[in-house]
């Protein structure tokens, strides 16, 4: 018979095992809490990333967000009528000018935002496309002098020596106050190009009789020898601008033919722009000496008000050529004063009437051009005055020469058109800019690698593009 051996209980060992179990349970519970916290944080940051992605998916553009900001000009250094384009890693500079109608001194700064070809923000950190400081203060300002209207003029030269873009592409200049980017007062587009592709273009009259008298066709080719993309249809994007406008740009064109490293774009029904007519204009170089475009003026010790003569539809009028600014404006005055801080302001009334002196039933009318930042905002929408039988809109404008047109937008579909108000004519002088974008494999942003401009009058007999004759 097997002998049963009774072992004495070791109370110290039992106590130790209990302590071990307690420590084990505590560790498991702590691990559970950590995993739960990690899960909560993952969900939270995923939500934030999703909201950020939804916010950044919106297109960015030229915007005025504060009513006290006027006369914004961003252009190539020394040329008010040049689109803001600089070459990467070059000495090219841009000029920024704007007025603060509060006539005080504010803490203004600016920064850059890199965007893709469609003006959606690139998914890159600022450190990936900017060298130097992320924010730069605008230190150069001056109070207005001589002018009856009081304002503070701010100016800056871009890029600053301490902050400059390190990648090519589309950029948004964001100006804000008090060092807080959420207090943005306006945004402006500009381009940084790194020439790697060459493009050549011509403007031809469409063969299609439906477009031959009203449209202009751009046919062009792009040489991508220096890029050698592996997938042309996904890596190469082309955008065409008419008179530096982004609201009617043509994008997503596919090449018609590919000859080794040359892409040909030449289809009959693509690359077509409505030709419009020459832009309307008003000369405000002097607010006292009124031109024949001004109907009347009202002058007080608090300001000046001018009324442009009532205008109507031009779609049935015969085409007439004259030199214009293609929708832009140029600050200046006949007194040879400094146009930036000695130019005066006036409230200018635009007046437009329809053939039957009744409002359009299905569309709104806007004053359109660089003077309104090409925006379709309430401030630029015309109001119908039933007593006068015409549309009206007022703009606070600085002394200078201004181009503009009247544009309609349908109330249901928001379709933008100048067919009724201005009309289209094949012979119209227009500038076209072709932008070539390239996205390397695995990259998260589009690079601007090519740019070319062409005028619709180039190559036509008896047309001198250097003739700056302009109706006054």
C-alpha cells in the first residue's frame, strides 16, 4: 500500500502566488486600458484626418474675405499686366500691393500653399515645398497722401530671401492678420515653373461651321523628352487659360497623337474657346476730368461718385478691334503721382439695361474682370432697378484704367456665359496660356514643368502685336 505523504503548507509561497496573480491581473487590466485608449485615439485621429481631407478637397483660388481690402495686385516685378509666374530657383520676383481702407496699421503676414493642377491643396507638409520661414510679416506700408480717401497701402516683394518655394507647381498666396492663418483676409494664385517640357501652339479658326465664326481653336504639341513619363495619360496634365482666367479653363485633354516623345493635341471639338469680343473699358486716370464713358459725377468733401453711361447687349453689334487689357486693370493717374499710395478712390456705378428694360427671368448679371477678382459674389452681382429699368452695381475703384464685361449666371445650374451680354467673334484678340503638369510615380503633388503663351492675332496679316493703341 502506497504511503501517503502529507506536505506542510508553505504560507509564504501561497502569499507569493497570490501576489503574482494580482500583479498579473493588474498588468492585463493596464494593457486593456492602453489598448482601449489607443483604439479611441486611432478613431479620433482618423476622424480628424477625414475631416481635414474633406476640407482640403475644395479648390482654392482668388478670394477677398474682408471688405476693407481693396486694389489687390500680384504680378511680375515691374509689370502690372503680367500674370504672376516665376521660375524655380531663379531671381524672378513678384510684386504684391493692396490697400486697407480702415486706414490704420495692422499686423499682416503671408504664407504659401502648394496646390495640384486642379487647385486642390497638395498632401504635403510645408517643409516639403518651402525653404525658410513658413510665415513672413509684411513690414512695408505707407499711409495715403494727397488722396481724399484715407487708406493704408501695403506692399511686399515675393519670394522673400528668407522664404521661397522649393518645388514647382500651383501656389496660393495667403495673407492673414495677427500671425493667425485662420484670420485670412485674401488669397491669390501664382505659378512656379521648372521648365522640363517645351510646348508650341497656334490659334486657328475651327472647321466646324457651328463654331467657325464664334470660337477659337488651340492646337499645340508638347515635347516630354526630358521627362520620359512611363504613363503619359496619367502623369501628364495640360491646362489652357484664356486671358489668365481660371473659371473657363480647359483641362483633362488627352493627346490625339504620340510621336516618340512629342504629344500632339489637335482634335476638332476640343481645345475650343468662345472668342468673346474686346473687353469693355473705363478710364479713371482722372476722377475730375471725365472721359466720354462717364455719364456724371458727384463730388463732396467725403468722397467722389461716378456713373458710367448705361450700356446694353453687344451680341448683335458688329465687331471692332481695339487694344485692351484682356480683363485686367492698371493703376495710374494723369497727375504723375505715385499710383499706389497717392491714387484716389471713387465709388463707380455700372449700369446695364436689357432690350426691353426688364430683368432676365432665369439668370443674374455680374460685373466681371480683375477689378472684381473674377468672383461671382453678392458684391459683384448687379441689382435690377425697376424705376430706371436697368441693372446697377457699385464698385470702389482706385484711379487707373479698367477692363470689364457683363456676365450672366443661370439661377438653376449656375452656368456662366457672356453670349447674351457680349457675344462672340472669331477675330477677337485673346491671350492663351498652356500649362503642362507632370506627376512622377509615387509623388503626392503635380509639378509645373512647361508653359507657353500665344496670342490669337499672331500670324495674321496686317496685325501688329506691339501696337499699344487703346481707346481713351
